[in-house]
């Protein structure tokens, strides 16, 4: 198995990375990130990173400048054949390293609250936190069979990420969303929206994902905001 290198993306790597991101997020041609925009943003405070296996781009992440001291991460994608090798985590840690070097203190992004693997990486793996629930955030600009809810993820780069004490609440999410039918996914969407939104409104923050593989179940754990 060859070694995968994570590095700043340039030229053809930007083209391949943007295409990988579009496939991973099921973007239409209209919604896909243009490589020229990724290149321009990276030259003005943004960060575009590629995970390269030989000559092939197998992972990509992109963040653009936000408010002073902040970045907004617009996507993280890993080729199916490269998953399970820590590529996504390495891309995010490299993003953190470059963000800190550029003076940023916070990276924010959005994620599907039904995506257990992604949330497990972001929360337990990186120490980021779910801070808000955004129902149908992109519904007006992206077509979707199931309403496209998002949660807001906040990653404070220079602060400790540990939490203490028992979780104040937990919300069940599907362990394997891609295997669900449209009807099942829709039922999960509205159930999670109904339960997770109030927990966040009451001051909770999502801190980790608990997985019971024997029963095929997963829960997002919430603690009181520090």
C-alpha cells in the first residue's frame, strides 16, 4: 500500500479535487466548486489541500476566508477506495495547521446531521462542536428529494476540546444513511430535526458520536456549552 501525501493543491490537483468534492456531495454541474475559484481563494487566505496517492488525488478539502480570524470550510471528500486510512482526519489536521499559521482561530462548516461517520470524525476525532441546527439551509439553491438540513460545526483551533461529566442529552441518528430508502431517510430527517434543534436551542453543544455496531445504532452526544 503506497503512502498518501497531503499537500497544498495546485493546477491539475485542484481540478481533480473539485471534481471529487462534487461527486462526494452529489453536486450538480451548476453546484460544483470551480477550480479557478479554489485557486483564487487559496491565494487570498483560503486553503485548498489534496491527498495524493502516487499521481492520483484521493482526498480534497477546501476552506475560504470568513470573518476576521475565521475560515469557512466548504467541503471534505475522500475517494471510497481510500477511506479507512485516516485521510479525512489528516486533511483536516493539515487545514488546522495552515489556518493557525495564517492567524485564524476558528474554522466553521456545515454538515448533514444524518451523517454518523462525518460527525464522528468532526466531534470525537477533531474536537469540533455542533453549535446550531439549520433546517433546509440550502433548500432554495439545491434540489433534493429529502429536505437538506445541516448542523453548524465550530472548531476552535487553540482551545482544549475535552469535556467532563455525563452527556446532558443524546439524539439518535442513522448509522448507515446511504443504505436508507428515500422514505426512511425522510423519516429520520424530521425525527432528528425535532429532537436535535431544541437541544441546541437550550444551550447544548454536540461533542461526540456514540456507536453501537452490534445493534446498528448511533447517537450524537450533547454537553452543556462551557
